[in-house]
């Protein structure tokens, strides 16, 4: 009758280190992947908020530009001149060019 020997395989130090590194990689790779996707998502949200602010500011700028053009119109200038008793003489107007 033969006896079965219960010999346990001993792992070498290099093998233990390799298993430890493999386990660390198995845990670290998905964690880093999730973290990077969360960071990307946060960046995309900030980008969309900035785009929204830019669109809103452009709309405000257009509205203000329309108001300025309306206030600078010749009819409005003549109304204000009449209101304050002033007269409009086109010979007195000097155009200054920014060039």
C-alpha cells in the first residue's frame, strides 16, 4: 500500500512578488479606468456650463448692441435735440476715423 504524501508546493519569492503585482494590477486598472472616466465626465460638464454662459453672454451682447444702435439713430438724436431746444446743423458734424 502506497501512502499519499501531502506535500505542499512552496512558492519562490519571485513568484510571490509576481502574484502580488498581478493582483495589484487586477485591482488598480479598473479603479484607474473608473476614476479617469469620472474626471472626463466632470470636465465635460464644466465645458458645457461654460458654453452655456458664452451663448448667454453673446445674446446679451447682441441685445445691448441693438439698444446702442437704436439710441444712436438719427431720429432719436433729433428727438432729444428738440426736447432740449437744440438745433441740428449737419455742417457742424465732424467724423473722427480711428485709422
